C-alpha cells in the first residue's frame, strides 16, 4: 500500500539535491534547456548499478565520501553536471563490481552444490 506522501515529488528531489538549470541564452522557451547542475547526485544517479558507492545502506565509506564532498563544496563551491556526477560515482565502481562478482560466484557455487546437501 502506498500513501500520497510516501514518495518525494520531482520538485522536492531537486530542492534536496540542489539542482540548477542553466539558461541556454537562446529564447525564453528554452530557459531550462541548458545543462543541469546539482550539489548532490540525483536519485537515478545514486541508485545506478554503475555507482560504486551505493551499497544499499549507509556505510563508513559513504560517510567519508559525504564529508569529502562537503569539504570540496566549502573549498570551491561548484555544483556538478550530471555527466560529472556519473563519472565521479563510476570511478568508485571497481569495488562494487568485485563484490558483485564474488556474490555471483558464491550463488553459483551454492546452487550447484545445494542438491548434494
């Protein structure tokens, strides 16, 4: 069962993530057609399978990443484009890929030997 307040609206998500739309300068109808910048990754970027930081729960590494991002904002306040977020989050995916490979191999082994137990 889902209630009307179980999910955030797109506007609420944009507010929380600090989304900015850049004016393209062409016409008023294209006012939000420029690149989107944000202080924090949008849910789709965070929940992407290529995100090497999202383990499905908050970890000490996530806390480290968060405080590192806060420090970066304090030193040089710049929101990032969605492509920059994708690259930043993807750069940490090697560990996530390793864990996924171990889980897949473990599942295969258990399923292959489950009949003999």
